[in-house]
C-alpha cells in the first residue's frame, strides 16, 4: 500500500492554489495601487466610454445636443458647452434657437447665447429668478416657461420673466432632459477591486479568494516549518 506523504500532498495543493491566486493577487495589487494614487491619475475625472461597461451598469450613451457647432452635454456636474461648464442644471427644459440668439432653460437657470453658441448672459436665483420651472414651450409669440400651474413669458431683452395669464392653451411643452449618469474610472476600479462589479456573486468570489489566500499562507508556513525541522 502506497504511503501517504502529507508534506508532498500539501506541497502539491500549495502550488495549485498559488497558480490560481497569482492572477487574483496581480489584479488586486494593480487596482489597489491605481486607487491609492487616483488623484495622480485623475481617475475621478475620467469616465467610461465603453458601450459594454456602460450597458453593464445600465447606463446608455447620451446623444449630445448641438448649439451652433458646439456640443451641449448635461451630466451630474452641470451643463457643459464643449469644455465650458455653464453651471448647475438638475433638469434641462429645452433649447430655443432663434434667428439671432439661442435660449437654454433649466429649472432655475436661463442662458442667452448668440447664434454662434457664445454665452451673452445668464439669469438664476442670484440674479432674481425665484421660480422653479418644470417645462418650456415656444411659438411665434415668444418663449414660455411653466412653474406648477403658472405660465411665464421669458423676455430676452432684459432676461426677465413675467406672469402670462393669457398664454395659449395649445402650447407644445418640450420633454425635459435629465442629467446623464456618468461612471468614472475610479468607481469602476473600486467595484472591480471589491467584486461588486459582478454583483453579489462577485463579492462572494472575492471572499472565497481571500480565504484561499489565507490557506495558502498557512500551508506555506507549515511547509517552511517542516523543512526547517
């Protein structure tokens, strides 16, 4: 009968665990170092552009709006005209393009731009805009904003709004646009490092690998101890 050698059996499984866990350790070390220097690499500023990972998070690419030849993007950091942050915008009510100017409206913020997309002026709560608008409409008579059940007319000459009790009831209110959710590289690395990227099973898998790593350390200690004596 073949004699069972515990040390050889332990060495064999120690090597097997080591090969499997080397990939896990390499990944954890790499993501850990990157996260430890996230400010150096500006990981909190870089966002995911991969369609695969965006769909994995349940987030889609938002089509950019155009003002003249400039891109207008809305995200959680505000409203952006190319690289210029125009300010906070929790809800984009709409864009009205007129012959000589363009009007952009958010809930508590209005911008007046030239037809070329250059900002002329703006108005918000700091400049006397006290209403919280929820919709925008326009026709040949002007630009209208709705706050609850009240309707206001926007005057581009002095950037003021006035109550419009006789507004036409057939105004077509535009569908507001919500901020686009962005996934930063920092968040992706955090989720991948912890296993949350793959849901509940991912965190469980990381726990299993951690336990296997503990077994590897203990078995390595036992092998070293037996070899010493």
